[in-house]
């Protein structure tokens, strides 16, 4: 079950695995194309080459290393995402509308426990769309977040999203360094995490 | 008009409000990072509500799926571009605004 972890240490996935990943991307992107073009067969002249190209780039940049996705965990993740999209939109709307415009922004740097580049990228995507956080750099396992309100318990949310993503993939999270490499710039005061 | 029409109109108005507030945030917020927050969050929610309204209005399964797919693709594009803009700003040394 730990085969995906090997890609962290730089070992490339084997050839058959790459081929399977490419095929999966082709099917997914092809399905997207068919839905978007309403099944119009004359559009395949563009659809087939672009689908193949997108699948090629995707499997080169983020090869699929494991397939089984846990549907229940995915639903939990989507529920969390939808709920927090609403919270995030309302939160930023209220800040923008108040005359006093309550903002105490800053940069929060933290280490991630997710073992693979793909899952870390998914986390970076997720936090950018959730309340008060915006990914502004992802270097290996270290993510730099811009937060709108440094009083908010940002790290608690990051850990929660990590757990949700690890559950979807059925993977183990890495141990954090004994001393959490959390550093906060631009602001004083404590992070509530 | 049926109650469904009223629901669709209400959702459209709410979604427009989020787009407008996102733009207000874009204009009022102090630096590039905060402005990205305003755009990504408010516009995504606004678009989500808009898509919901259009899906209800269409009452067609395939059209609804296509609309949802559009929302997901826009979410991915938004998250990617905002990440790239924020990263480019940090790498070129743009300091985040700090509350005085």
C-alpha cells in the first residue's frame, strides 16, 4: 500500500504504471470534452489531439501512482469544501463591506505531512479557495500561505484538510519534525494552533 | 411565475451581489495578496450560486452536469492563477501589507 511513497524519494513510477495513468487521464479528459461539447462528433478533430496532449502533460507532471479513491472520504471532503466555500465567500464579503475593513494579514509558513507532490498540490488548491487562506508558494513539503486574519486558527484547518486528503487516497501522513517548523512573519501575536 | 422562477431569480441576485462585493474587495483591499483573496473567494461563491440557479432553471440532467463541470474547471483555473500570481509577487519581493 505504500508504493506511492516511493515517488517522494525521486524514484519514477514504472513504465506500465505510467501507461495506466496516461490511459486514465485520457478517459477523464475525453469524458470532460464530450460533456462540454454536448457529444458533437465534429468537435473531435480538436478534441482528440487536445485530450491526448493534456493527458500527456498531466501524466508527465503528476503521474497517477495509486488509483483506489475512497468514495466516502471524497464525499466528506466535498461537503467540507462546499461548506467552507460559502463561509469563505461570506467572510471576505463582510470584510470588504465593513467601513473599518478588518484585516490583519500576514504570511504563515508551515510543513505539510502529506507525502506526495500531487496531494500537496491538491491541498494548495483547496486552501486557496477556503476562508482567509491563499497559497503563495509550495516548495517540497513547505507551504507559504497568505492569511487575511492571523488571529484565525489557520494551522488547525491545514491539519484538517491534510487528514481529509489522506483519507481520500488512503495514505499515511508523514511525521512532523519534533519542533514544528512554523514561522510567522509580518505579524506578532500567537497562532491559535 | 412559479416558485421555482422566484428561487432562480433570488439565487441570481445573490450571486451578482457576491461578484459585486468581490470587486469592492479588489478595489478596497490594501495589497495584491488580500485582493486575490477577495477575487477568489467571493467570485467562486458567486459563480457557484449562479451555476446552481442556471442548473435549476434548465431542469435538464446533462445541462446541469455541464454547468457543474464548468464550475469545477473555473475553480481549478482560479486556484492555479491566484497561486501563480501570489508566488510571483513573493518571488519578486512584494511585501505583504501589515496592519499599522
